[in-house]
C-alpha cells in the first residue's frame, strides 16, 4: 500500500515486479549500495588485507577513513538520483553497525564489512532473488542489510521467489591453511596453474559462492571459480537452476574475484573482455560459434585507480552498468573506454564514481537488478566442447 492508502497500481505507479534474465535489458528497478559504516575487515582465513601505507597494515582493522566514506556515499547517492531521474526505481540497503563482533556456534569474528557492493550478495534470475552463501566470515551477516528491501519486494510482488543458498559453516575446514602465506610468493605462471586447477584458498568442504561471480546471459549462466566461489558452489547453482545451463569458467586472472570486470555482457551478441585476463579458449570459441563478438576493453584510464585500501584492480573500468541494450553507465574518467563503447554504437552516460572504488567496486558491483524488461531467451543455440 502506498502512503495514501492506495496500492501502487491504483495510484498509477508501475507495480513492483522482480524480473531480470540478463545484464542488458531495459532497467526499471535496481538496488544501489551504501558505503556508510564500511570497515576494513578483521583478519580471517578467506582474505588478507595488508595496507601498510594507508593505515591498515596486516592484522589491523577498523572503519574506513570517514572522509573516504562520506565521498563514496555522496557519489552513490548522486548515482541513485541519476537513475531515479531516468524513471528507474531505486532501493537502498540498511547498514548495520559493522564494527560489531559477530558469532556463529563455530566461530566469532571481530568485525563485519559493509553493504557495498550489493552485487556480491544478491543474484536475480527471472522472478527469483537468491542470497549467495558468501565465503568471508566478515560478510556472513551482510544479508541482513538487504532484508528490509527483500521483505518489501516479497510483499509487493506475489510472484517473487525469495531464496537463500545454504548458510555455510565457514570453519577452518573451508579454507586451505597458509594459502595467503604461499600464494603471493608464487610466480605468475604458478599462480595461473593454480587458478586453472582451481586450487585456491577455498576447499570443497561446502558450497560457497558470491553472486558477483555469476554472469547472466538468459538461458546460460557463467560462474567464475574464484577466491570466493568453489566447485561445490557451482554444482549447487547448477542444481538450483535446472532450467539453465550453468557453466563453470576460469580466466588468466591470478586474483579471480567476481566476474564483472573480466567478462561483461553489453548486449546480445557482444561481450566486453578484459584482455589481460584471457578466458579459456573453449569458452571464446563457444561465444564465436554463437555469433557473439568478443571485444577487448581498452586500457583503463589510470593504473593508480582504485587508490588506497581497495581490493579491486584498475580493470574495474569495465565494470559498466547497462540501462538498456544501447545505453551504458561508465565511470566518468574512463574516457577511452567510453570512446570505445561509443564506436560500438552505445550511448554513454558518464558517472562520477571514483570514490566508490575502495569500497569494493564500480557501477555494476554497486547495483543489483530487480527489474529489467524482457524474457528468458536462448542466446547460445549451438553447443561447443564442454559448453
Ligand atoms: N575483482 C575485480 C577486479 O579487481 C573487481 C570486481 C569487483 N566486483 C564486484 N562485484 N565487487 O578487477
């Protein structure tokens, strides 16, 4: 019910509808994250944060510098307003006190993390929104920030399917002990061999995945095996979406963490590829056989971005958000990428978003699709190899 006692439909507003099958159909409703309260999380087996020059040497943790948080929140708020100005409905998460210690029967952890980036946590497939398992202890309770939004969607749209993947135990059995001591000492070749074999920090003790490791292309879902997504997580997703073809993929990224700066769909038939992280040859051939063009992203504007306290790479440049198949939001400083996209026929909406990088992402990471017009389509009628 709206405040005047009328339902959304009676008051003329479009009814709320959860529906998104891919990353490019016209966007109608979205979640935009918040930087408020974000902390550099306390040390945990899944992740190592070591920023000796920026006040957080290994082993230390605590709130991000207040000025950085305020700046990021201002850019996130402005982005939300830009989207609203285009008639897109925008929801926001409710931050918790992320400095609080959290506990399960198995462990206690001295801090949480934040509610940026929402893309990591929620996966919309059709009329379903799925809460990912996550694989950091500091992010175990992050779903609580989204429960007010999810509850409201559940109440407003009687067709919405609200799902949560099994909450993981995240005991020490879920992580390879000592991974972060040895992995950084390996050569690039040795690291890539580990990536190919998917022998990284996570064990296969239980299904683990972040939603941002999933790229949606209609009937086909591509799941990146990464620092936060294991084979068991892929298998869980495969059984959970029996009507989809759910593929596990890797690339030549020594630090795989979320697929959306590596393999980015732009419109049917066109995928943006971060050239430094080559997708496996069979996957590339699968796309080409189905008449998809694979475009290599130009170099990011700056190798110094994202700046301090970030766990992202400069390839965040390619983390663009489609407003529809012809219109892309691109970080405003990424002018070369914008030119490239214009030459491919897109209209580019420049968005100031530099301050958000240290909070875990770009324009795609910072959002979750709730509604995109459109239906489930098969963009890959021809099979190839294991695809
Ligand atoms: N790991 C990616 C990179 O550094 C950034 C992707 C962030 N995506 C996200 N959904 N948080 O290139």
